[in-house]
C-alpha cells in the first residue's frame, strides 16, 4: 500500500430490494428475493420473462421535469449518490470542491434512451427526437450528473468494464485519494437495461435463466440446477475519504478500503479463463496492496452469477488464493445481476457485513456443487469479520478484487 489510509464514510443504493441502503440490507438479511415476472407486453415474446426490477421507481424520488432529461441509469445513479452524500454528512462540511472527485461507471449505460429515441426517429422523423438524447445516452452521463450535483472539480471519471465496473470505479477512487488528487471521491456504479433487446441478446447467448415459472428461485449460484443469471437494475454509491480528513471532521466511518487488485485475462470476450489465473492474480494483488495475510480474509462476497461455468471457476480460484477457510455468499441470488452496478452494491453488502458481523444468505442453494467452499446458505450467518473480499468480473476478461477491513 502507498499513500494515506482511505475509509468509507457514506453509502447509498437503490436496488430490487429497496430504495435505500437500510431497506436493501434488511431484505438481504431476511433472504428475500427481488426477482419477479416481467409483465410488460413486450416480454411475452421473449424466452426470458423474469428480472429484478427496482423496488422504488425513480419517478417516486426525482422531480418529473428533471427525470425527462435523464436516462434511467443516470436517475438512479443520482438517487444513490444523494443518499451516500447525505449519509457522509458532507453537505455542510465546507469541503473544498477542488478536492472532491467522482469515479462512477456503467456497463451498458443509456441503452433505454438510445433504443427509445431510435423508435421515435423511425416512427416520427428527426424533429421529434429529444434534444437531451446525447447527454442521456452517453456512457459518462451518470458520472457527469453526479459530478454536477456535487460540484466535484478534482476530476470526474467514468468506468466501463462490464460487470466489473462498479468495483473498478471504487479502485480508481482509492487511487485518486492515495495519489493526493482528492480528499473525497464519490464512487459507484449504475445499470438499468431491463429492455427487450439486452434481454434477447443475453438469452441468445444462453447466459440467462429461463426459470420463468419460478422467478424468485431462478438465481441460484453454485446450485447444480442453475441455468444462468437473472438481469437486475440498480445503483450503489460509496463515499471514499482520506482517513485523517474523515477523523478531523468527526465523520462516521464504516470500514477501511484496504486494498485493490485489477487484472485482465487476455483470454476471451465473454468466457472467463477456465483456470481463473487472472482472478487469482487480482486477489493476490489486493492482499499485497492491503498488506494483510490471506488468513485474515474470513468472508467473501463472491461474483457468483449463477452461470454453469463461472461459479465454480471462481470457487477454485478462491481456494487457490485464500485457502478453504472463508465463508462465501452470493448476493446475486437475492437481487439478480446488476451488471455495472454489481460491484458497488456488493461492496456495500460486504462493508455492512463487516460492520454488523453478519453475512447475508445465499438463497436457492438446494443442491450444492461438489467442492464448494463454506457458504452462508438459506439464512444469515453471524461472524466476526476483521477483513472481507469482494470479487467482480466482466465480459472482456476484467477482474477486480477489493478488500475491506474494520476501520
């Protein structure tokens, strides 16, 4: 590790389980599924008719006029960031905005805007296309809106590394503070692409569960009957802060961001390296960065998407990198796969597990695969957690490992 200690002082989220962090966390600990049927007319023609939609629609939170200028992914990024900002107590802290940065990403971004405006173009001509189209669909839109909301002037960065996006955004925020570029960085990820085209594309690739008759049982990491992931939508935001800066203003501190490891497989655009070598290097890199021994990692919030191939590659890698002792969980069993937001929301769950000494359950694990490590299955498990790991992987061979410890 180089540079100052970095801590988490604010959390925000909107997910399929709740419109904020508290309701999401309570539902996670209760083992409640956020997956349900798609009732829209367009879903009837699709082979996949289930998803994990937001528990609270953005229209209930953001002014209607402003919402017309935002893609759904941008709107929920703002909702999560506003909660994290308020939670950190920074609104009246006299923060120098030249020392405030943003690192916030999305895996796919404004796809709903792009597709909806293309429909308008084809049906009604170019004059009917919204003048807000480009700011709504551009992939840096969520980060830009968050930066504008907060008046951030230390740099606004937009990550896009598929399903590793949220985690990589946190890692960049850590780097920004360690490098002396900022005292505070709003980090996180967002995604909102529950739409027929992305669903059809994932379904054609046979990546998604088709358990349409049992939506709440469809996401089942490590279970022998798993048949693919469930698409979800949501956003997660974390305020990272230089530790001495946080202490000086009397901030509440959730956890320390102890280390990060980022690697790439160099193997395939979609499939993970079957040996998991890149992922193992990321975990070992994070351990070195955090300057802790692998024995100190007692809990892992795994990437575990519920795909037949990826789940057990990750387990094998974890065994090689850490040993047999960590207790795993897969929160995607509860909220589905949030794509670019996954790493951020799962990091929040990891941090709260450390704070509360309780691991949220992996549901639907009825017939575990042989060789699986210890998993908090079916119900939450109480455990003292001095240090925990969160993993994220993405199409293109992206691997990110984040280590959080007690502050």
